[in-house]
């Protein structure tokens, strides 16, 4: 091969490689803004622009995947046993654990990374199981809007690097991180959080060997043993691929936090800080809550510490919590197993799991609990 031929071949290889990289960014998440300048509009206030209702600046919406439903939701999910799922799931991989009426289901991120949305019904409870890998937001909602069960899909668009879903009734866009319709006819409507836990496959299968697991038989051709974000080091490095309305340097952007919010206030709890502290009695707006590390599932849990008009204080005692008022022992499911409160149950306060950058962009006024 002469020098000229070699240079031509080299150029062709370079062009082909660039094409492959370009295709991958288009297929997974392309940082491509919609046309038009960014609008200086406040977030959260419902406005109307050219007949379109919206609660976020329209110019800040990013095209993440050029095709609507290019990341296909799972609308007719099937399930398999823990034993069958264990043949391919990574012990160190994570997913969402959901309990309804005493039964458990597990939604592996190995599957959700390729679909992001599962429209499900579990023991009569209509659920919207969602995961945005860019923000590490695994959130479950009740799948009802104005007392009507609604199906959701992926719009292909992002706001604050977060998944914008759409409902298949009105085509309104919904922020997954906010659980709120932000563009379209339903702007301002909200979804109700349903309790879920972010846990590793190893911990879940050990605690719930009889549970159901979202099956890899989704009807789509995907490699559920791979993660398109993993080889790029996305989950560990400080890189955020898309614009944010607020950046907060109080923690590394990819610090995993568990957030609690209400109409008056928001607070994020770094997972590592809760693991070190074990138990934290706290107040967020009107809510008195206890946040603690469940050493059986290696995850963070939250419950209200208000009971019968009293606000309880909790301490760690071996594998239990103890309230300082009566000395009753409480298990990690929030149930008193001995003492004056035996048989009583604390109210679950759903926590939202995400990267710090996503929570801080969504809730700029948030408090943060983190290790010193």
C-alpha cells in the first residue's frame, strides 16, 4: 500500500469513527438545543406563550433524543422469578423496590436505563415507574391524573438534564424530577409519589426471594447486560451533559442524595452522611421526620415521627430504632415490635433518590445534609 492510499484509508476510518460517535450521541442523548434564544422566564409560574401553557422557560427545553418514544416505555410489563432474573442481573447493580399489599416487585436499572418508564398495575395499584439515568432519579408515582388512569411515554426532550415525560391523553410534558406537568394543557397538575426504595440486586434478592422482577422479555431488542452510560464514566465524573438552571457547589454533582419536599421546604440528605450518622431526627417545613440507614437493605429510609399528636425522637439500638419517649423498639419498616407502641406503624415519607446536581437544579432553595 502506497502512502497516498494509506492516507485515504486513514481518512475513511476517521470519518467512519466520527460517524459512529455522532450516531451514538444521537441515539442515546444528544446535547442539541431547540432553535430560539433562551427565554428569561421564571420556573414554577404557569404562563402562556403563543397559546401554550408552561411552567418552565420554553427555550430551556433540550432535545435529548430526536424521536418521540425513541426510548420506548414498557406498557405491557411481564415479570419473572428472582431465580430467573439472577441469571443475568449484576449483584452490584441497583433498581427500584416497590411494595403493594404485602407483595414486592423489583425494577432493575439494567432494564430501566433502556426504557425509563414502566406503565404498570400492581395488585390493583396503577403505578408509573420512572428512571432518568442522566440524573439517577428513580421515582415511582401513582398513575392517575384527575382521578383518571393515564399512560406516559418519553418525549425525547429534557429540562435541567432530566427526563420530560408526556402523557398519552393530552400530550402535555411532565418533569420527572418534579412530578409535575410543565408544558401543555395539564400544566400545573402534579403526580402523587408512591413509596419506593433504591436497592442493589444482591440486597433485594436476599431480603425478598419470592418477589417478582421486571422481565427482560420486553418486546424490544436491547442488551440488558450493558449500560450505555457506564463506559463513559458518567456516573462517577463531575460532567453534566446538558444545561442547568442552577448549579450548586456544596457537593460533588454526582453525590447520591435522598430528597424530601413539601410546599414549604425541601431538603437533600447525602446517602453517605446518613450511613455515617445512622439516624437523623429532622424537620422539613411542617414535616417532622426520621431519616435512617437500613443496614439490611443498605439504603436510606424515611418516616414521619409524628404519632398521636406527639413528635418522637429516635436512636439506633443494634438492629432496631428506639424512641426516647417510651423505649419502644421499632424495626426498619417503621413498625413498633415491643414496648408501649407495639403494633403501631409510622407513616412512610417517600424520599426521592437522585444525583445532587439534579435536585439542586430543581430546588435551588434546598437545604443539604452532608458529611463535614
